[in-house]
């Protein structure tokens, strides 16, 4: 059902309401309503991105400028591929910008990812034994950017979810320490909750600048934010 809601200029904004169906939980109904009414979801459909998360990395890069032509990028937890899609033109992975360096993008995720032109994609559980060695082999050298949007399945327990995502973030950070070029950038999703303080201390030892940002595309009711560490010291 589509319901008109009042705006400053009259009844123009349309809100989609989902009817409760047999077997559908209230949480599923609310999630579906939020997706259908999310402006970033609608923008992603128009712009050809695979998900609203694409705008998070786009907004982060607009501020910090780490996806530059010629950059070698590793995207951990890349499914469904929105971050890779944003990176392709910005690092010139397809070589479409004449006179500009051509970058590379390596994406890894637990789920299978549909092909994206200009990227090398692999299905892998980054937390399994020796997974980092496999990624290093595929990378075949150093990286300029390591970015991670890895997230564990929600348990419903806030502290548990926080610790799980921080474990993923720390694994991504230690991988970044191994593969980043001097001057490189590390970007990762974290959840507010306290345990991120230890990671921040570690990053400040390894990078010139460490900043936190909640991009506009991140939902206001979400505890997620992103850490952006620039100027890797090696």
C-alpha cells in the first residue's frame, strides 16, 4: 500500500506500507518498509549500484580522497559489490581515463559475488586459517588501500555483535599492516560500543592520521561508523 504523507508543499511524498502477511515477522515487515522507503535504496537502483552501502564509501572517499587513479585496492567483505563499483572509475581500473594511471581492485567475501568489470573477485572466509595468505597471493604485491565492510551475522545481543565486528575489523587491520605501501589508507566499519578504543590506539601507532566518520548514507539509527586511517608509516 502506498500512503501520501504531508510535506511542506502539500501531500506529495509517498510512503510505502507493507501489509502483514501470514508467516512474516513484524521485524521483517518493518525492515521491508524501511528498504522500500529508503532514499539511498532508491538512488542505488537509479544509479546502478548493487546496494545503498555504495554511497557510504563514496561519501568517505569524497572527504578523504584515497580512491585515486592507479590505486591498488583490496575490498574485504565486498558482497554484493557496491564498494567495488564505486572504486572502479575512481581508481581507473578499466583504463578509461587516458593519461591516468590504471588501478586494480581485489574483492573478497564469504558469499559468491557476481562479476564486476575491472575487479578480481574471490569467494573466501577471511577468518579461516591462512585466508590472509591466499589474499596476499592473489594481490601479488603491495596495496595502497585496504577497506573492509565485513560484518558478522547479527545475534540480537548488542555486546556480542559489537565484539564480533571488532574482531573482523582487527583482522582486517593486521592484514593491512602486512600489505599496505607507506602512505597507504585503511578504511573499516566499526560499531560504537567501547571495544573500538583499543583498535584506535593501535592504528594511531601505525598511521599519521586516524579519523572516525558516520557518512550521511549510514542510517541514523545504526551504531555503525567508519574509521579512516591515512598515511601508513610502514
